[in-house]
C-alpha cells in the first residue's frame, strides 16, 4: 500500500500514533511541496528506514496551494473549504463532523 505524504509530515512521522505500524505497512511516497533541504529529507529517510524498516521514495509534484492543516483549521472555524476540496468532499466533512 502506498501512502503519499508531504515532506513536512515525513519530518515528524516518528511523533505520530504508532509510526512503526505505518512505516512497516506502507510504502511512503514523499512529496517535497515546501522545498525542504534534500539532505534533511534523505537523513530522515535513513533514520526511518533504520528505526522502523520504512521504505520511502520521493516524488515530484506540481506546486499546489492546498494544505491539509489549513483545511482542518478552516473547517474548525466554520469556514467553507469547497474551493479547496470540492463540494462533495466538503459535504462529506460536514456530514461526519470532521475536524470540529
């Protein structure tokens, strides 16, 4: 199973709930949206591989103006995220009371 994450998440995945499970069950694909240092990301890749047996590859992605953190903040503040995620996803978030 592939799990696509941003470089910001890769740098702190060891602080997540059960990172060992995620790293051992998923092939991580890391998108460097924030132009983090390649050296820092490679060091983190080696750290996670040594600690959890993680398999990590880096992928190129177009620059997108979306951030899951910003979307969660908007939802928590009662703001619309339709422009960020589309109408159907916004309705799904609302109907399940996600991020509130």
